[in-house]
C-alpha cells in the first residue's frame, strides 16, 4: 500500500545519505553513541538510587519530622479552604509521600538540575567511561580561577576590609565627637551617613572606569580615602563641623565598594561565585569587627598633641585617632596597589557570556527543529498526495534531488538568515547606552529590593548603637566598641558557615532563613513599655518587658549575625540572575548592587538623624519597628517569588 511505498522511499533516501557520510561524520556518530551510552548509565544509576529511596520510604516508620510535615499540610489546607474543606483536612496529601518516612529526593533532584547544565553525573558518584573524574568539591573548583586573579582578588578583599573598618571605627565615638564639636548627638547619623550619599555619586564614575581598568580607580579611591580621613581628624583642632562633614564626604567619594564587587563578579568562575561572595561578606564582617576593636584600643591611649606640616597642632584621642590611623592605612595600601597590583583576566564575565550563548543556541536549535519537523510533515503530506495520484494513474515513483535536501539536517539559508538577524538585533540591544533599564528583569528588581531593605534594617541596628546606648544606658566609647567587636567576631564563623552551606543549599533558601533569624533578633530590641510610658524615666523603664542592656546585646548579636550572613547569599543570587548585558559596561550589576546597598545605608543613617531629632528617648522603637517591617517584607517577597529566584 501507500504506507509501505512511503517507508521504502524514506529508507532509500536514508541509505543514500548514509553512503555519502564521510569518515569524520562516522567518528562523530560514534562519539554521540558513546556519550548517549554514558548518559544512559548515569540515568540508570540515578533510577536505582531513587527506587531504593522509595522502597525505604514505603517500608520506614513515621519520624517526628513526618508528623510535623503532615500537621503543616493540614494547617495549610485549612487556611486555603477554610470551613468549606473540612473533609479535605482529614485526608493525606498524596504528593506529601515523597517527603515522609524521613526520606527525601534532594540528591536526585540536585543531580538532574546539575545534569541539565553540565550533561554529566560526576558529582553524583558515577564515572564516565575511562574518565578519572571524582565528585566535584570546593578544592577542585579552586583550580578554575586564573592564577593571575588570585593576588588582585586578595587586594580587593583587603580594600573591602579597610573600607568597612573605616566605616565602623568611627561609629562608637560618633555621638561623642558630634557633642565635642558643639552639635547635637543626632548629628552623628549625618556624620556617618554622609559618606554613603557621596559614594553613590562616585560609584557611577568607578563603574565606567572599571570597564577598561581596575588599577587606576583603586589608586584614586585610596588617595581620596587618605585625604578624607585626615580632614575628619583635623576637624577637632579647628572645632569645625563643616571640616568634619567635608572629610566624610571625600571619604564617601573614595569608596571602592563598586570596584571590589565588580571584580568578584568578573574575575571569579561561576562555580566559585557564591564562595567568593561569602569571602566578600567575610571581609566585610572582619572589617566590621576590627573597626570597633581598634576604636577601643585608640580610646585607651592617652590624649597627646603632635604637629603636621602646614597645619596647626593636632590632638590625638579616642575621637580623632580613628581618622589619623585610617589615613595612614590607606596611604600604605595605595602604595602597595601602585607597585604590586596587576590587571586581572575577566574569566567570570567570559564564562557568563558563554553560558548565555549556549542557552541561546540551544533555544534556537529547538526552534529550528520545530520548524524542520513541521516542514517535514508538510512535505510528507505532499508526498502522500503525490503517491496517491500516481497510484490512480499507474505507479511510477518520482523524486528529485530536492527531496534529499528536505532530509538534510543542515539548516536552510532562510533559517540561517533568521538566526543572524536575531543575533544582530540582540547585540544591538545590548550595546545601547540606555539598555540598562531594558535588561533589568524581575529577579534583578527583587534582589535589588532585598539589598535596599536589608541595608536600611542593618543601619537601624548598627548605626544607632552609639546614640541609643549613650542616652539609654550611659555607655562609653569602650562599651560601644566592645559590642561591635563581639558582633563582628560572631559574624566571622557565621560567614564561614554560609560559604560551606552554599554548596548544599540554594541561595534563596538560605537568604530566607537568614532574614528569619534577623527578624527573630529584632524582636528582642522592641520595647513595648515605651509605647505607653516614656516620661517616667529619661533612660528606659524598669520593667521585665522593657529592653535593658542584656536584651539589647542579645537582640543586636542575633540580628546583626543574621543580616550579615544574608549578605553573601543575596549578592550571589544577584550575580546569577543578571543577564550578561548587565554584567558589563558602565551600568552593570555591580554598580546597581552598590548603588542600592549604599543608598540603603544613606537612607538608614538619614533616618536615624530624623528620628533622633524627633525623640532620643523613643529612638529605639522609632528605628526597630520600621526596620523589622522591612525585614518581614523581604521575607514575604522571597516567598512570593520563590520559584522565580531559582537559579
């Protein structure tokens, strides 16, 4: 019949194509078959493990976690359906069986997700053919980074450490310095927050500068840091608030944060991106710890006078010492950069481009395959109609060389032209100066919102410590510095733990947990008694529900640790969800992250000053309630867009 004749025609064409295949195509086909065999073995191994896990889940006993999971499912059903679903509440949810009996499919799901990217099962314990690849580990990933990038990466992390140390070394004495200069304690928020405002301005310049060079902007930033800190310290001798604020403004202009953040994104491979972000966060934590610790040491040094060229006699004490010390440190760091810093290889940026090109090529191949399939169906229908007509007249098969071209796997000229046009249009859209807003996707906006709200909440906790403890508990510079020192010391192991957990858990999952810990810590800082009675005492109410020194220390430690641990996961998530168009150029993801984070700090410090001018007595609640609200909003934002943030 017609079907038999059609099969014979197709078989003949296939045989003719097979005869025309050269030796190279044969080798390629053998490699494809070998790769297919390897993939099949990997999937069989995965299927066996999954089957064993399912058998253990069916035969196992209910664990405590299973009972909690079942209870949560029923509560969720009740909240979803209300009283209309009373019958549904008593039913077991079928899809919950995969999480019962203490079993889960995390390894299997992770293996499938990794296979979609690498097409390998090495990390799952299987080996491919004669390869000696072992399970991927952090030590193996370290080999992916270019040797030329290692020492410059260390210098960038060192700059991040010095910058955060510069910020936190003045915080314990800021309220006392403002009072010594003859202004209100609330002005300490402006003294701290003026640097972030000017840092947002300079970050655009540094972002444009780092398109072609890293060394020169770091040198320029180091010199500005030297000058700004020197002016900040000299303001005490001249009794000038304006000189102090000018020094803080110049310090903000020299903020190298955007340079350091972009370097981490450009010079580290994708497999080390989260670990590098964790190292970035750890350098931040170390600077946050070292700053207050050194402030304590400087406060313990007796006050003395010394002279500087072209300036009047200067005084060194617990308030001016941080400025003089940091100006010396930045001068030494700038000299080191001048002689030892080398331009890096931007391997991370190239890898991101390659990943996007592979994804784009895969989608275009799928599109072409769909077009070829529909074309073959149309051609097959035409052949069927032709054969039917010829059967009526007496069969005489007719097919020309054009039929062979229909079966050729090479894309047509029109398809190639479509791909070329699409690629050209894509390149044009990426190269435009104003393409930044076009390439900001919803996940990028979510990450930017998380960074902004997180920074405001962090400043509500850290930036106000000097004002709150001075007026609420009567603390000295040494007491405030000790609290910040303990905060930073605790964050160091937390940052190390974050880097370790990043290899086992997704960034969105860990960010959710860190924000939840932050919200829990901020609950210790909320004083309900101040809502009803704030006139009995000028400090705080003597009540079991009030926030005394111990509650303040506990809440500060928990909240600060949680929000700093969240830093690495949100930064890593931000670097993974951005398109390659935002990973290069002036308005790149590093600039956006720095602008949003620095803007959050600036808004937070300005908010501290505004709330302090309203009421120093109620400043704690005026800061903690809005800060906790922002943290809760961040948690809700992640939960609402949880699937969208999966990378």
